[in-house]
């Protein structure tokens, strides 16, 4: 991470980085320091299967499959199919983003997963309105939890990216 040697990565030590502008050091904000620690922690995770948000999203898929089975057969190729595909998309995008290897790609795939979560939320609300099914209560709870986790991770990575400042370039006079 950021020019670390394998030895530094293995030790869990985060090297200090400061931007220089005319010889002055910028101090890190608490948010920047927290973000660096979170990023370092996330880089230690070897598999997407270790991510709690992925685990909850997988549980959500199982619940959506169970609950959508209660919808009428006329919805088999409509709402039921769309809900299932949407639910599967959430953990799939989390996994793909994590395997891409860069934080930027991971953040983008988390945003896609969050969009799929919003789509699923709309479909659950529609199913409940049209068919008055009660089986989606657990799905709603899990979906809310997954959406909160995705939002928190996206915000943290976005803050981290915004808090990192490159050194200002010195003007060269000809």
C-alpha cells in the first residue's frame, strides 16, 4: 500500500506520509488517520468471504429467495425473477470489486451493489403493496443493514481519497 515494502505490510505498520508545501508539514486530520487505518485493515483481508457486508448480503439473497417463492406463479418471470437477480447482484458486486485489487475499483463496485440494493428495496415495496405478503419482513431488515454497511464503507473510502493531498508543485521560472 502506497509504496510499502513487503516487510512493512507484514508488520501492520503504516508509514507516515505528509505533504510538503514550501517546507511546511500538513498535519493529518483524525478522519484521515482513521481512514488510513481502515484502508490498511481492508488490505489485510485475504478474501471477500471475510467481509461482513458480503456475508449479510448472502443471507439477504437466501431470504429473498424464500420470500419471493410466496409470490403468485404469475410473477415467476416478472417480479420474482427480477428480485432474485437483483439480490444476487449485491454480494456478486461486492466480491468482484474486492477481487479487482484497487480501492478505487472496490469503491465503484460497492456503489453498484448499493444501487442494486436500492432497486431491490423498490421491488420489495412493490411486492408488499401488490400482494400484501408478510414474508419480506426479514428481507427488509437485512437489506437495511446491508445498505447501511455499504454506505459507511463508501463514505469512508471517499473521505480517505479526499483527505489525501499531493504535494503542491513548485512553479519553475524560465
